[in-house]
């Protein structure tokens, strides 16, 4: 654990910022995929990928959080490790769907 309260506050602020960026990307992905479904433009592989990615990312996030915890990371580091796969995937999906 970090002893300096300012370091911990800064770490949690970085996590909050990362989480908010992920949520913005997720909202964009939801909107774009909804438009694809409504217009009939969504392909079968896209629909299947949309469903399967949830379990894959959850498993990856759980693994990374477990590894961080087993290495003695503080709660902010464990949270950041768990959040990273979600952030990476939502940004990737947003970029892909923009065309």
C-alpha cells in the first residue's frame, strides 16, 4: 500500500478518468451497433462477436486483477488492472465501428 494519501488520491483520480473514457466509448459503441441492427446492416459475425466478447473480457479482467492482487498491489492498482481490458476493448470497438 502507498503511504502518501496524495498518491492514492491521484491513483483513484486516474482510474475515474479512465472509467469515464471507457463509458464514453461504450456509449458510442452501443449507439453505432443499435443503428446497425435497426438498419439491418449488422452481419452475423459482428452479432456473434458482440455477444462473445463480454465473457472473454470478463475472464481477462478477472485474471489481471487476481495477478495484481497476488503480487501485493494496492486496491487502486488492482482496480486499474481489472479496468484495462474493458477500456481497451471499448476503444477498439469504437474505432472499428467508425469505419
